[in-house]
C-alpha cells in the first residue's frame, strides 16, 4: 500500500496555511495514497480532525508527531488509539520548553476543523527541542507500543547522522526515513553498517503539492496500526 508517513499540517509553524485537514486528505486521495502519517512538530493536536475526515474516505491515518530530541534530532513517532495519543501529547507538553511563538518570525500554529474554522492556536513554539534524548524518546514510544522512525537520516541538519554522527548502538527503530531525493540503494552502499534497518521514503510535506511526491509501498497484510508496524519491521 502506498504510504507517505511524514506530512505536516498548518499546526506546524513551517506548514503552509493551505495544509488544512480537508485539503491534506483530498490531496492524499488524489495521489493514490492508502496511508498517511500526520507529523506536526512536537504536537498531535491536529490528528483527530484529520482522522475524522479521512475515515469517511477510506484513508488510513497514522497519528503522531515529528519530535525534536534534546540533540535536535528529528524522529517520527506514531501511536495507536486516542488514549495513547493523549499520553503522547501529555509527554510532549511536559518536555517541550515554554518558549512563546513569535508569529511574525515563525508563523501561526493553528488547529482547524473541516470548515477551516480555527479551534485552537498554539502559543508555545513547537519547533523547539524537547529536554529528552533520542534514547529517552524511543523508550517512551516503546512503552506505548508505538512506531519510532528517525527522520530524514541523510540530511545535513536535524538528523541522527548530522547531530550525532552515528546510530546509537542501543537504538532499535522500526525503520529509517530517507529524504525524497535520496536513492536508497546508493545510500545503502555508502552506509553498510545500517544494512540491518529497513528504509522508507516520505515527502516531509509542508505544502499540498509535496504530499505523495515520494512514498513507500508498504507490504501490509492487514491495514491496521499493528499491521503497518509489522510490515515496517519485516525483511
């Protein structure tokens, strides 16, 4: 199934104002995607409205966030069910610094409904780093039986490789994400020590036209959170 697991809404300060729930779902369906991942920076608050719209249309949504760790590494984290999503949001609230967003510099951080009515404006700057290391973030996601994927690991900023220079030996992610323009085979040939990890491609979409520009064909036997997690970990 075609999956794009890295999509930002207008809740992310870097997300375009057109990245509303209705527009995201419509564009994803138009691109032939079966699964999308909603990954706003350090917040899950837009997920529920996107799920509500997508469920009507047969589009499966992984709910989570793109978390910035203490080392300023970006990781994708997904959890299953409303209860776990609330736990993840509480974790983010507890560990994100209380730095106010400057809308003139970073833009607005909005949660909207299907009609594009503003439900909530986040005042805390979401692109700050949590006070949790990458290992601590992974451990927390594991307590929720979630999905943990270091993001755009090939990038020269905000990746495991740029910030740490290596993959922490104790880390056991469900997969590793490559940037849209990176060839997986060439990357593998240059990073043979990462051969034990499955690679995915995602769009990291901040604009509607970027949704589904690349995707991963995940061999899902059962379209469910657990089915996707199993498929990501399969050989």
